[in-house]
C-alpha cells in the first residue's frame, strides 16, 4: 500500500463531490422535463468540473505538506473555501447565475442572499468544510492507507 | 580446512541464534486485545464539532435559500 499515494489521495479527495453529482443531475432532468426557466447548465459547470478537481488536488497537497507542517486535515480543508468561493462567484457571475443587487446577491435567479447574511454563510462554509474534511476525507484517507 | 571453518561458523551461528525457551504460542488469547484496540479507534466527536454541525443545520433551517448555494460549492 505504499505505491501511488498521490493517486489515492486524489481519489479520496474527489469522492464526496462526485457523490453530489447525481443529485445535481436531478435538477437537469427536472429542467428538461418541465422546462423550468432556471439556467441549470451554467450552474453545473462549477460543481461538476471544478470542485471535484480542486478537492482531489487539495488532498494531494495535504499529503505532500503534512510531513513538514503536520496540519490537521480539518483545518486544511477549512482553508479551501477561501479559494473556492471567489472562484465560484466569479465563474457564476460571468455565466449569469450570480447577480449583485443593491441589498444583496441573487443566486440562480431565485435565491436572494442579503449582504448581512454573506459573512455568516461564509463562516458556515468554513465550518462545513472543516467537518467534512475532518470526518469524511480523513476517514477515506485512513481507509486508503495514506493517513 | 575450509569445510572445518564453515562448520565452525555454523556452530557459532546456532549458538548465537538459539530458539527461545518455552512454547512459540502466546501465553494468552490476543484476540480480545485486538477487539479492544479496534474499539478505541472509534471516532470521538468533540463538543465543538457538534456545535458547528448544529450551527450549520440551524442556518439551513432558518435560511433554506443557503442550501443550493452550499451545494454549488460541494
């Protein structure tokens, strides 16, 4: 089990985001079947293409840096939203699924998020990533023999 | 002469690597210790993590519009 450690780290990293993909597929089916006027295709580019890739690479980075930094995997994962959220917002804005208004932002043309809630949501994202990386990715790393 | 040296080396090695006394089997059943070790590896979730999870659930409950935004980043 000492071979291909980085490949195993990548696979452990992409495991959870790829599990979410079938859930997102439901939105596509609903849109095509019921002609829901929500730009689902533009919404899916980021979670389908970018997020799994970054999770895998982030776990590989943890594997490479752990012998030098000894950082807990939960804290390592909690840093990832600092990278993901600006990227996701930029991509969403360029694809027209994220609009900035006078009192808040509108996601997907439906979800209005007032500015007062952006900071709590950002902290919640950090907390969620901390928990998921600590318990899910950490567990997968142990199962695959890299932690 | 050479054969004699080899025999002497073999004899010295045998003396240096004498088998341990007693039975090669362990003195007691090791399986309960293995089970105990496995039990110790169960994840202990600290109160801080429970608090974080409760905060996340609370935010999602009081502000459901945040759920698709979180899914977007997962």
